[in-house]
């Protein structure tokens, strides 16, 4: 049974600030989610597969993300809710399917900032000599604080930070073009692995193990629909924003994957903690390397900052629907989900104290690939079961496109197991705990039995609030006139 349904009083405490973000800000959000992956992380895939093997893995993951983005563009225009993938899955697969999808995204978005703040600490240490729990806590406090100031302010700050990171990538690319040598792409000697060659020095197994690293080039772009309720025109802005972000990220991925290995060598880049900086140093661009080292911190901060935004909107939506404790969706006077920002932030900080950034990021990838499979399946089910649903934007290729995303996401999931079985099983434990919470408690405390019922009640309650606001404004004008 459901608890008391959404009403005017319930929703009045749970409102986001609408009309804040246009498509350009949303595209910036998508780039910001991902941009740190261009600076480091992806390059370790070179050590797993060589440049040729990693290039194959990167193409496959680019196809997966692009087909997924096209599917999400359709669903976000048709179902413009703050829950993003969770909302789509609930519409297609009911409460259990919606929750499990939301849980997968939550694992990704809760663990990724904890891992990124560890990497921020390392970069911060290079510049100041300081690192450790106090540094982690400082970054969480500062950037959660900016989010608490309001979504408009937060997204503008995010755009500035992201622009600095993008400038660093473009400047590096320009500096390295003259040093490009195709032979350096294949400077890793072939091993005795099955199918090994100059192009695939670690054979086809290397391509498989490199898939999680290729995902770094695009990981979290799927979070753009989480801003749907705060966009100016969700039906148009969210599809344009997420597709625009993906196209730009394909361009930056091509730059770093080709030019860094081609200028400094695949073997050197495969073991580098700061590949852009090291590539510039190898090619004699010392001054630019110093500047990019500083701006690389901006790239990490951009992703840290934006993923905090993403997890807060997901927790808000899950809480408002009753999947998580309802107190987490209460918003402040600025219409910011304060508790949904702070509580996961505290948990993320505690996770960061482990210092195991690589493990947490691998676990985040497991959560991501599970959510991608469920979101792609949601698109297929919605097309089959609800063909007459209004769709302001339609995915080119229809269910063939989302079918490609579904298959590739399942293959990517197995790639995490090939690289780090420990991360695979640890994430499975989190899923079991989260599923036990739902089936043992929250499924009996939802505010609505179906997605349609929830959206209908939200719309009715919002209409009541809008009418009361108009009445209040008229009353205030009458008092002022008298």
C-alpha cells in the first residue's frame, strides 16, 4: 500500500527552481560531468590493450554512449523529471525497475565524487604540498556550499571551471600537433597473449579489459536529464543539451587519445598519472605543462562539482517518490535540496578516507553499466508498450539504436570483471543491500503506485501551488493599492 499521496503541502516543501537552465548550460553540465576523464584515467587502457586495442575499445564505448544519449534524449523530452534514468525506468518497468535503475545511478554518482576528491588531493599536493582528509573535507564543504547558494549560481560557476579545463585540452592539442608521429602509437611490443600483434600487443583480451578505461572519456554524460525540472523548456533543452555535450566530448576524446600517444608514445602514456602534462614535457613544452597541471585540477574540480549536483537531484527524486527517506527531498528557501546535497556528501567524504580511488571508480563503472542497460531497456519497452506517448524528440533508429546501447552496456559490464573482479563483487554487495531496503521497506511507503499516478499528482499539486501564488500576489497588490 502507498502512504498518503502527494498534496499541495507535501510538494510545497519539495520544489526545485524551474526555468534556470537553457540548453547551453545543460550542454555545459554534460561536459563538466565528464571532462576530468580526458585528463587522466582513460590512458591506463593503453597499458591494458596498446593503442590499437584501446582505440577499438574507445570506438565501441563511443557508440554505446552516443546511442544511449539519443535514447535518453527521447525519454527526457517525454518524461521531464528530476530523476532522469530512474524516472524513465519507473515509467517502463514499474516501481522495482525504477528503483533498481536509480540505485545503479546512485552507486555511480555517490562513489565517483569520493574517488575524484582523492585525485584532487593528489593534484593539490603537487601544487601546495597539502593532502589528506582535511583537503578532502575542504573541497566537499566549498563546493556543496556553492550548490546550497542556488542552482543558477552553481551552474554558472561550473561553466567557468569547465571552460578552463577545455582550454587546457585545446592548448595541449595545438602544442602537440607538430610532434605527432604515427609510429609512436604502436611502440608497445607484442606479448605472448592470444591474438597479439603490433596493433593489438595484448590480444583481444586486452580490448576487453580496456573497455572500463574507454568509458572514462564519456562517463556520467547521462546525468544531463537530472536537470530536466530546472530547465527552461525541457522538451527542447534537454535533448539539445545532452546531444550537444556528447558531440563535443567525442571531439575532445579524439584529440587526447590520438595526439598524446602520437606525440609522447603509447607506452609512456599508458603509465602516466598526468598524461597531458607528461606529453607536453616530453615534447619540450615545459611552460605550458605547468599551466596545464594547474588547469588539470580545474578539470577534476569540474567533474567533482557537477556530479555532486547530479547525485543531489537523483536523491531528491527518489526521496520525493518515497524510495528513500522523504526528509531528504525537502528543499530550502532557495529551492535547493539541501539534505540531498549534504547527506551523500558526508557519506562520500567517509568513503574517500579509504584512499582507494581506483577501486571506487571501478565500482562506479559497474553501477553505470547496469544503469545503462536498464535505461536502454526502458526506451525499448516504452516504444513497444506506449507507442502513443507524446515524444517531442524521437530517437533516430528507434529501438535498434537503444538495442545497440543495451548490448554494448552488457559487454562493458563484463569488461569491469575482466579488469577488477573485486570491484564487480563489492558493487554487487551494495546492490543486494539496496534491493533489500526496497523490498523490505520502501516499496510499502511510496507516495504513488505508478509513475503516471506520481506525475499526475505532482502536476495537480503544482497547479494548486501556482494558483495560490497568483492569489497571494493579487492580495499583496490589493493591500499595496489600499
